[in-house]
């Protein structure tokens, strides 16, 4: 059988082979051409049944193939025999049929009985029931038709009999096919004994031609037999012949990962050049001209974005009713919550707690929800970014040095940014996005991906400082290790210091009951308690009552660092491995899809289970539990006047220009990457509408003292990848076809709502170890980095020329120019990284 590729029944006659590219002998093609020239070709034959088709075929034979009446009867009875098929069954079905099937036997292939296998013919009803229960049917793409190739040898013919039939309309021919599909083509080749191998090869050649799209089209459109011969001649011109000494005819070529675009017959070279040029042109312009074209009117681009997206608004919610969206929500929620905690903590350090984790959670939930409801591209995820964080730090330092109120100064900057954003939208400045090239997009995406990778590794390495490992530990000296509470001034009483119970670590370096964890300030002083002897004091009570710990085992918790590294690496490897499980050979397709869609959630649950089983005090996710500002000195609404001189509102224009450039570049580059044509988005983009939403949200978050938010590339790309749609039916051996992205608003909206509700989910979220979430961060960074061409070209720098993959651009561009292009990109990437890491990070967008 053939569906793009060939499958052959193995010698045992019990299973189909793996799909492979059909390899034909040149002689079989010439013999097929001879058969078509000498045989009968009947086009647009009208028939309502297989019997009627056979009768009309035999009654319209050409003079060269005219048969005697008795031979014609023999031939008709032979062709009308009930066929039997090598069915595709699961192992459980085969086991069940061994004991339950009323029609047991060894199945062969249609029309060609393998030698040594006795035929066993079931009833017509049984064959039809096998058709309907055949698992192979779901592999057939919708709208497909079946073509039948009948070849074999008979004793009553003295010369070969050939016929090619094309029906006027598709007809379901009962159990003739393996699956109940309409049929339009039938090829018959029967001949005298002794040449069955030749007949089989000719039949394989015809089946291979009918599986080729170009010959299919010619067979559909042929008006006479000469057109069919001409189509075969054109296909012979495209043939590639391998010398017999360089090729093993029994070898099976596995299906390629991607098939070339079909070229029209007649002018192969010119048409092929046109297709290739069209592909290159399509990839060169990631967005359509309509979305980025100028209308010449104020807010013209914005109005066009609203008109384009309004007709899809209802489907943006109905299209989310799919199990895949649930996995995307859980995955992106955990990534967004981790990002909010990370940037919230850094904002607290950079702004003197004027903004913190709680403000980060609330701001992410509010800004993200509003953006998902009203934006042009709701698949975008808003978050705090590194350049914005650097600007916040510089702005806070400037305010402290010049005795200015930071939040009021920041409010005026945010209002000016919103004003400039509206002006840019009104003048359709987003049309500049069309000038962004792959060079810029890849450099920006690589920078953000490296930031994710760097931050996740940096956080993990910092655990070694928080939970240091005692490198001088010796098992033989375990009796000398201790940790005591030095409490000489507790409650004004002089208490003798003595070792605390259970302070010696267990053998092998594992943490004992009295090992110390890092010091954390208690949020409120504990209630007064009666004095207790030092031996009965816990570590926290000892520190709270003014004592301090002394001893050689107080600061070492090696188990936590080791387990954190294992959880970090295990989560990353599990996410990567389970994501790739979709292309695995194990388990049915449905199971592989579910495992791949929920890969990150499964990895997180497995890591959390391991952590809970071991019971070590690894650092956990910290979520605020009270709705009040991190700094008690501030409120939820920032007043624009009173704390700073009046001229601050005017001076704020200068930093606002820098922030506007920063937000414009950050937002629009991410939008260009997400709206690339290779993602096959159907609902269009909204560059003007997106930037307007971000600009207005900057004003609102400035008034409430919440962080500023802009599109984040890595999490948005992860959101897109988690919503990939692939064809449910694909030919055996062919990877599922990428159909596009499940475009909707509900997943992003659910993510941000859950982020806001997280304030009340602290009892549940506190069980998630932070190393697990750092592993998810690393996975997102690496996944985004592997999706850009820059990574492939960097690998080329390390691969000798003879071992480099056969990439399309290497066929047209000299290797030295490819390497020069890559080197320039890397130098610019290093420059951006250096600028980002210094106080000059404010001019980062200008450098992009």
C-alpha cells in the first residue's frame, strides 16, 4: 500500500513494514509505459458497482487485447473474487482474534498472494466489518480516495492483459479496498505464468506514480490515453538513477523529515526557481503589508487593527475549549508567577521596597488581564523585563541623590510615556516594524533567552552561598561537630551555654536535627514566653531572644544544595525529554500528544513529589498573603503633586523619551517575532493596538505604583509553542503537519487571573521548590534559543565542512560569508550584553 510512501508485507506475512521511499527499477518504468501504450485506457467510465465496471471494461477492449468469450468469463470471475487484506491491528486485537474471531487465518496483501501462504477468504460482510474497524483508517487524510492495482499471473492467458480505468465519479467498491474509501482509478495487469516478479514490479511502478502529486494531477486531467503517456514521459525526465554498484536495491530509504515543494511538469527548472524565490520572499517579510502599511490618517492603523480583530473576538473564547489550552495555562502560569516573584524581589531591592513581590503579582495580574481582553495579539504575555528593571534602579538612585519622591517622579514619567505612546499610535509609527530584519530579531531573541538561562543558573549558584557545603567535613571527626546556642544575656539572666539537643550531624554529611538554615528576619516579634534553658531552645527561638549560634556545624546544610541541583537539572531534562516525546516511537499517538502537551506540568509534579518524599527544607516559592503595600509608607494611589517641586513634571520628559524608546523596541520586536508567517496565524496581528494598550497600562500602573510591563519574548514564545496545532491524520512515515497556533484569549486571561489569585493560594504554592521553577526557566530559555537560526549557524562554526548538515542556505551562500554574518551577530550580541550589564542599560533600545 502507498500513502505518499510505500509499505510492504514482510516475509512472515503478518505485519506491514515501516514506511519507506519506494525505489523502482528503470526497466519496470519502461515496461509500464509499454503496457499503457499497448493496453486499454478507459477514461471517465460510468459505473455504479465494481461488477458493472469490470463488465464495461471487458466489453470495450481494444483490438490488440481482444479475448475469446471463455477467456473473458474466466477473467471476469477472477477479478470479481472477494479480496482479502493484511489488516492493521493492535497487539491486543491480534490476541483477541486468536480466540474469538470466526474468520481466523493468515492474511496476505490484496491481489498478490505471497508464495507459501495459503489464502483464506472471509465473507463479504466480515471483510466490510474489518474495513470499518481498521485502525489504519485514521491515518488517511480527509478527502482521500483509493486507487486499486491488480497484478498477477494466470494459466489461461498467453499474453499480458493490461487495462487502466478512470471512473467519472468516485465510487465505493465494497471491500475491494483496505479501508472504505471512494475509488476512481483501477489498473489491471495479468499475464501468463513465469513472470510474476516482472508483473509485481510494474504494479509497484504504477502505484508509485499514482502516489505522486504531479502524476495524480495529470491522471485526473487526461482527456485521452496519449495525455497519460505524456505525463509519464515528463516524470521520466525528472528521474534520478543510482548506479547498481553504489546502491543496494534491498535497502529501504526512510521518509525524509520534510518533503520538497512539488514542481510543475513541463518546465521544471523555471518553475522550481519561482517556488524557491517565493518561499524566500515569504520568509523575508514576517508580517503582511496590510498590517504594517500606512493609511495616511490619524489613528488609521489603530482603526484598521480594531476592525480586523473585532470579527474574531467571539471565536477568541470559543477556540479555547480544548484540553491543550489547560496544559498551556498551567505551564505559563507557573512561569509567569516565578517571573513575578523574581522581578518583584529585585524591584524591592532596587527601589527600597517601594515596589515588591506583592506589587509585582497584582501588577502582572491587572496589566496582563486588560491586555488579553483588548489587545490585538492576545497570545503575548506581559511581564517585567531586565532593561525596565535597570531603569527603575537608576531612577530610584537619582531620586535619592536629589531628595525627590521616587513614586511621584515615576508617575510623571509614566504619564509622559503614555502621551508619547498615543502620539506614536496616532502617527502610525509602528510601520517602522517592517524594517526589522532577521539579524535584529535573532539578536534580540538570543539576548532575552540568554538572560533567562543566565538568571536561572545564577539563582542556582546562589544556593551554594545560602546553604554552604562543608568541604572540610571528615567522617572520622563527626564527634567533634556541634552547634550551641550562646545565650549569655537572655532576659537579663546569665545562662550557661551547653550544646543543643541533636546538634551533631548524622554520618555521611547529612543534616542533623540541629543543623542551621539561613537566617530570615521574623516579620513580627514573638509573644513573650517564660525563660527556657539553652538546651531546649530551637534555632529560631535562640535568635529571636537575642542569642547567637556557635559551633562547627551551624552553617552547613549540604543536603539542600545537592538536592536543589538535582531538582533543577531533573526538571530541565524532564521538560525537554517529555516535550520531545511527541515524536517518540513508543505508545499510541494520542498518549504521546497528551504527555507532550503536559510535559512541564508532569515534570514539576514529579520534582515536587521527590522533594516532598525526602522532606528536606529546600527553598520554596514565597507568595505574599496580605493585600497591603510592601512599604507601609506608601498607599495604593500616588498623588502627582505635593512631594516634589513643580518643575519635576517638566523635567520628566527627558527620561520619558528614553523609556518610550525602550518600551517601543521591546514591545514591537517581540510582536514581530510572534507574528512571523511560519506560525501560520490566521487572525492577524495588531501592532498599533498592542502598543496603545501597553502605553495606557503604563499610565495606570504609574498612578497605582505598580511595575511597568511590556511583552516578554521567551514566555510569549513558550505560550505559542504550548498551543501548536498539528494534523490528526498524516500519512504513515510522515510527521504531523503543523497547522498553526490555537489563537484565543482565554489562556492568557486565565494565566493572569491565577497570578492575581495566587496571593490567596500561598498554602498550596509554598510546597513548590524554587529550584524546580528555575529548571522551568532554563527550559524556556534553551527552547527559545533552539528555535532561531543563529543557534544553527553557531554550531556550523564548530563543525568541519565535510560533516556540516545540508542546509538550504549553504547551497546558495559561501560558507565564509555565512560565518562572517554569524560572527557579526555574535559581536553585536556581546555588545548588547555588556551594555545591559552596566549603568548604560537605559540606551539598550537605541543600540538595538
